[in-house]
C-alpha cells in the first residue's frame, strides 16, 4: 500500500503531480496538520484518494457545523481510531500549549488526558486483531524526537507513552520543520516504531497484510 503524507507546507508541485496522474498508484492520503484545507481537498479530489487528517496548532477549532473548520470529504482523525483495509490507524491533533488562548494547543498534562480517549478503541483492536495499532498520525512529534527546545516546538510526552503502549509500526507527524533537511534525520526509531517527520511531504510504501 502506498501512502501520500503531507504536513505544514503547501508544495505547489503536488498540484501539478496530482493533475498529471502521478498519484494514481497512491491508496491513501494522510494530513499531519497546519495545512490549508483547500490543499487537502484539492489532492483528495484530483487524485481520488481517501483522506485522513489531524488538525495542527495553526488550524481552526473543529466544529462539525462549520465548513471552514474541516477538510470536506476527509476524515478528521483527532482522538479517533479506524481501520482502513487491514491497517489500524489512530490520530491525535494539536501541539504543546505556548499561548494561553491558542487553538489546538495542550499542556503536557492535558495531552495525557486526551490520549485516554483513544484507549477503548485501541484495547478493542488488541482483542479483535491481536495488535492495538499500525499507524499513529499526529501533528506534534513525541518528546525528545525531532522536537526543539523552543516552547512552541517541544514534543509531547504523552505520545512517547502511547507509542510504547500501542506499539504502532509507524508514527507520522509534522509541526517541526527541517530547514536544514540534509543535516537532520527525519526518521527515528522509538521502541519498535519508525517515527517520521513528514514535513513537507513523503510517499511511503508499507506492507498492509
Ligand atoms: Zn504546528
């Protein structure tokens, strides 16, 4: 299965690639946050691939009655688990809180409380399929991995705990930007999980059986 993952930055070239059938082989589109929803809507419409995404700290607060707050045709995966083909996926939106009234921002403690909402779905997966999760999609990185010392780019400690417990094969995230791309690693192993910084996009091929 081939997955197109996008995050944080609109890459103009992807419009052209989508229009020229470059993504015909792609099965799924994942958005890791901080992207204009028109960009996600364009990619899912032109490339005709199902979209699952989480909101970032620059995205509007989700409101099911407000069209502007979601990507039409896509699934907002924030605090949800789902199964796509044979893949068990779950999502967590938002970043560390760095402004008192910032949208989609949470303290480390609030994030621990948020991930509790995923546990029933993950436990059910473990009972049904013998594993809790295959792919975790978040906006923020875990703490100490691909994150930065600045308050706004500090990783979330709750994600380290979740990765350890749920043991997914992959964790895709955005939020931290690799401007010095050839100098920094964008993939790091955490326990048994490949943690990948998606910024600004990656095409990932995974075994889904
Ligand atoms: Zn962000």
